[in-house]
């Protein structure tokens, strides 16, 4: 549904995108992650027809974003980071207006449907100027959905929402992913981990990783990581020293009230850890796997990129 090949965008001497290539298949939820200034918004604006690339190709639903821009726009629902709303219109009036601009049949009825889907049906007659920022975000999502596009491109769709609204939008995105291709950027890495089938991590205009979160963990995590919590140690350093002396342990790092223990690749150190802790006169309170989070992966990759 979305195909990007060697996409480059330059603003004068500044290169915002450096020949990036990726795909998003039908029915896939693709997370687009990166620090501020990484090139996320530029990519999204190109894919939605708001600006042309300097070089490279991009297509949406089989249509080239440069030569078939109008056809692309018919098939894309776009929620930009700053939602384009008219404050003096009612919620329903605005979404109905967008539906009419897009030539949607029975625009008023369709506006009701999408407002119901995003939980704004009860505020349909409210002026947009009178509703909260979170509600405005949901109205923006409604306008992106109103023409039932096969592709949704969402820039920070949960920004400004309270925790309950955030969960509702995540559930909505997951349900939309069953019948749409969804691409969205987010700074909430746990959100991407919960919602996305795959993630693309971009930094300084270049893609530094692209895969399922669990596959990225496998690539970056050289050995198994375990969380260990002990009792009756004279000091945290004394406990860490016991753990570091276990054969097969590569690294020990204090984490909250315990330790993150990284084993060498292919080495199972659980039994040795338990034995060493007991032999040192300590009590083993907890020993469990500790997987890398998407936040760990993100920081690892973007820091590596910055050091190059």
C-alpha cells in the first residue's frame, strides 16, 4: 500500500531525508519513530502530497505521490501534528464539510458515523472553540476517516489525550489496522510497541532500523538479560560483585531495587547465578527474564547513529 524507494528531500544545503526506503503492506500498522528533526513529518508530507521529494519515488495504493497526487489524496486520510480545524464551526458541521469537500455520499450521515467511532457523538453540536485539546484531536481523527481511505497517516494521534482517551484511540487504531494500512509517528515508544506490527526508526534523515520490535530485540540484545533481586547483602556493590564473578555473565547494572544481568550469547547463567547467590549467604528474592523495551532499542540505535 505504501512504497518508498530512495526518497530524498533537500532544503537548500540541508538534507532532511537521505535516500530512505521502506514499505507498508495492506492491513499493517507501521510505527514511524525518531527524535525531533529526524525527518518523520517531512516523509509524511511527501506521502500525503503536500510537498514533492527532491529525488526518489513514493507511491500510495499504487499511485505515485508526485505524478498522481490527486489520486493519492483520495486514498489517504491524514492527521497532521497540528490539527486543521475551524473554531467557529460545530464538530458535526466541520466533519460534514470535510466529507462534502471529498465528495462523500450522504455526508451528514457519514460524519455521524465517524464521530461515533472516535467518541465525539455527544459533542456533535458543540463549537470547536469550546472543546478541549484532546477532543479537537479526536475531531481531527474523524476528518481523516470520513472518506474511508485505505491508507491512514497519523502524526502523533494521541497527543493531548488523557489516559482513557489514549487507550480508546489505540484500540481504534488497532481495529482500523484490520482493514487499513496505518502509518503513524509517536514519541510514546510503549504505545508503538503495543500497537504496531512493525516499526521504522529514523534519525537524521536516515533509517537506522526497521523490523518487528521483537526482532530488533533479538538483533541488539547480544545475550539473555535477567532481572535479579537479592536480600541480606551488605551493600549493592557487594551483591553486584557476586553476580559479576559468575562465569558467563557479561555485564551487571543496578536497576530499581535489583540488577540487570546480561549473559554472553548462548549461555544460560540462571542456575549459576542462583548457586553463587546462595553460596555468598544471600537470599534470592527474584530471578526473571528482562527483555529490551522499544525505548531501549530506540536509544541504543539513535545513540549509535549520533556517534558515527
